[in-house]
């Protein structure tokens, strides 16, 4: 398992804990990748587009792309 895959699993666990503890809260959990050139983001709320899986971790470069 790659370092990025490990981080994705940790983000998913963090979101599960927050959903359990703070069910009525909006927000996200994010972290930088080990490469340092991008970050991972997982919203606390399900996406409005139901075609996107609820546990889909998004990866962005530092420019937001």
C-alpha cells in the first residue's frame, strides 16, 4: 500500500469519527501528501452529485487543480 493510499484510509477514518461525533457539522478533513506537491481532501458531508462516491478522496495540486 502506498503512502497516499494510507493517508486516504486515515482521512476516511477521521471523517467517520467526525460524522459520529458532529453529525450536524459541515467541513472537511485534509492533509498534504508525502510528496509535498499536493493535498488530499475529503468533505464531511456527502457530495451533491450522487455520481461521486461519498468516500471519494479528492487530490489537488497546490494550485487547486
